[in-house]
C-alpha cells in the first residue's frame, strides 16, 4: 500500500496529521509569531523524514555488510532562504550522522558509506526534486484547482 496521510486544520496554523489506525496522530504547527508552536513545523517534519530515512538506510547497509555501528544518531537542520520571488524555501538540508562505534571496529565501513545513501527513498527523492500534484476541492467536492 502506498504511504498516505490525512491532515485536518485544528485552528490557525495547527494541523492534525493522521497516519491511520496503526499510529497515533501528530500535531504540527508553525512557530510563533505565525502559529503557536504547539507541534513540529512542516520544515521539521520534512527534515525528520529525510534524516530518519538516511539513518535507516545506514543501519540497513551496516547490517548488509555485517558491521556493528554501535547505534546511529543524527542531527539535521534546514537552510531557509528566499527565492527570486522573495518566498521562503528550503535551500538545503544538512544531516550529520554519528555512529556509536569507531571506524577501526568496522573493517567494511568504506563499502557501507559508498552506498547507504542510495537505499534512502526520501533523501534521494528530495535531492532529485519531487513533482507534487495539487488539487483543491470545495465542500461539495467540486474541483477548484
């Protein structure tokens, strides 16, 4: 089944993200002064997805090459910039991953590092640019856009 969510506005810029019956919902919100900061911002959700996928891909590659990485931790940040139209955009995402083991304890770490990013569906898609199709409907179901 293809990943999907349902998102519903609670108030202002606060939204409830429903992942389906198997997972608890997540509240997202814009930081002050636009929103109330009652949940992660959409930018944080995006960089969390990118970072999570990279960490999972690294864990997969470590396992594939039977290397004990001693756990994986990441810190990520987004660079917010203005485009030519002066609209805010994510100009880049910086992810720093730390392994719990030293490189000398992992004799095949070079092979792991050479390919783990290729396994990451999210970061590789974001890097390439994801086409996004947008439809807008009114309360009667009429497609407005």
